[in-house]
């Protein structure tokens, strides 16, 4: 992330190879305009009819795909991955984008919901119009997002008929390629191939990723996984299950965790730790296709359930060894970072307001959402670099003009020269532009004040450029 005049936009599209150089310039312009007016509509971000029309043409261009838009960002993520040491967590999750359209068939459907009863007492069902996105976000063990490594878009129409098929045969005998869950395997393969260092990757997912085919794919690629399990699989010789073996496993330690009660108040509770290496067998209908695996099962459970919140009951499964309480706690901390991808999706919906987009077809929407993916990562990175690397240099994330403007807008009394200041000090100033009070007792600024502050800074930078077109702000 350099601090040159071109800014970060150029870095994130440097690896793009669109069919026309003019399209690459338009993509950069869209990133800059939408990034400087985060959450605004395309006309508001583009400001005039010429740029707005060019944006609409870009998203409707059949020669452009969401994969081509994200190719540069993927390449930049790979560079950031290579510049770090140690294990990298690849977080996977699915989110839904819901839209209101008169012609819902041009977007697609996500699911059907019950709308209540009509006057005759019959249940009314309606189809929710929208898209689904499955993404893989690479983060360090300190929680710093390096960028996206894989993204898949689809609607339920693509897998129409699978539900009916499951009613006629055992669901475990349905090939994974016919299920929506194949996205977990596809993203695992794509992200592992992107980084080229499978031994450093730990793919993390919630209970939806408890898929035996995923375990086998990870073993095949030489990479690792850590997922929350919900399936009581056959173990040993097949005459008992994982739950049977874990019931015989004694508690080997305790760990304190912070949780929120029903009123949002933090409290510290103690969970008991149990872990065991288990010989896990594939589902009965797939034992000829997949081998048995030796995996580690880790339980972290409260002894008694409280009355004001759900009981903590984490059951994790991984191919990594767990040989001590310290290693077990490390794996719990890694899994807890899975929430980062939920935050990333929230930025897309609340910050970029992706669900308020007015484009009329799925093909156009996924291209716009691909742009929002890059913008959302940028905001998330700015928020987390302040916490993960507070002493980083300002040029890692900001241009010279931006730091000069921030010093003029919000001068500080530290007595340090501009060359001695850190990126963190400037990010605090950006957050203050977004409404952050920066009191001594306040927690670090979050994503909301960062994206508000970046938008205001962009407006101020534009005003300074127009006022002094031939002079440097410095």
C-alpha cells in the first residue's frame, strides 16, 4: 500500500487484465469515485451524466466479469500474503443480498418465506429476490485483513431440483458437485492455489462448512482447516461416533472468555477444554469414494447453562494437532476471528449500501458488488491496521497530500514532526472527521467512523485541489 499520488486504487487494479485499456481506466475511476462517496448512489458518486452513463456501460459490458474486476485485488492479496510470516487464516462465509424488483427473475431468488395467511386462511408464500455471495477473506492471526482470496456469486436457480433429489435418496449420497455446499470446496481450492503456500493456510468456517469432502480436499491440497462441527460422524472402526469418544475424554483444562449477556453487558465465564485425536470415517454412502482421516476434535463448553444467554458450546474439528492447553486456546482464538468476515459483509451492506443498488440484472449487480468488495476491504484494513500495527508509517495507507491536510485540519500538540508521526495518529484524525471523540476511555475507532471520515477527507481533498490547482498542499 504505497503513498504515491495515484493512491491505493492503482495497487488494487495493477493485476487486472481487462480486454481494453480504457476499461481499466474506467474501473480505477469507479473505485475512486465510489470510494470517495461511500454509500452513495452511482449518479451521486459520478456527479454528471457523462460519468454516470460510462459507469452504467461498464457494468453492462458483457466482456467484463466480476472475476476480471477482482483479479487485481486477488494479486495484491497474494503480495500481502507473501510479505507476512506465519500462519494465515482464510475465513469463509456466505451472505445474501436482497433487492426489491418488479422483474425478480432478472436478479434471481434466494429463498421462499411465509408471508402469513390470506383471508381464506391459506398460507401465502413469496420468493425473496436477491443474490448469494460466498467469500474467502485472508487475515493474520492478529486480525489484520490482507484481502479477498476467492469469491463466488450465484442464485438458488442454479441448484434448482437438488432439494427434490434429497427427498428421493439419502442426502449423504448426493454428489457434492450438485449441492450449493460445493462452494466451500471451490473457494478452498482457489485460495490455496492463489497463495501457493498451502501449509501456511488455515481455512476456517462455521457449522455449514462441516463437510467431509472439504476435509479430504484440504488433505489432498496439503492445507489445513478448522471448522465448527455439527455432525456426529462415525469414528474408530465404525461401531461408535465422535460423541462417544469425546464423552470418555476427561477435562484437561479451563479457559476464560468474555461474552455479552442479554443486555449487552460483558462478563467473564469459564469454559472446560477437552481435545482428542480421533479416527474419523466418511459417511456410509461415500466410504468407497473417500478415505478415513485422523483429526483432532476440540470441545470448549460451559459446565452449566446461564439463564440470560445461550450456553457456550463450541465443538471444533481440525487436521492440526492439539498437544497442550496453550495450543487448544490458540485454536479457539483463531476460530473466534471468524467473526471478521461477518464484519466485512456488514461493511458492504451498511457502508456501501449494496442492497440499495438499482441496477436491474444479476450480471450487472455482481460487477458492482465486486467493486464494493474492494472498497469494503479497504475500510476494514484501515480500521484494523490501527490496532494491529499502530507504529506503521503513514505512507503505508495515505498519500502525502492527505497527511498534510489532516495536520492542517486537526493539529496535535505532541510536538512531533510530520516525519515522526505514525499511521495510527492519522487514522485517529480520520475517525474524528467521522464523529469519533477520541477520549482517553474510548475504544479504538471502528469501521463506521473510519468510512465516514474517509468520505469527508475525500471531499476536503477535492476542495483543496480545486482551490490550489497548481500548488501542492504541502
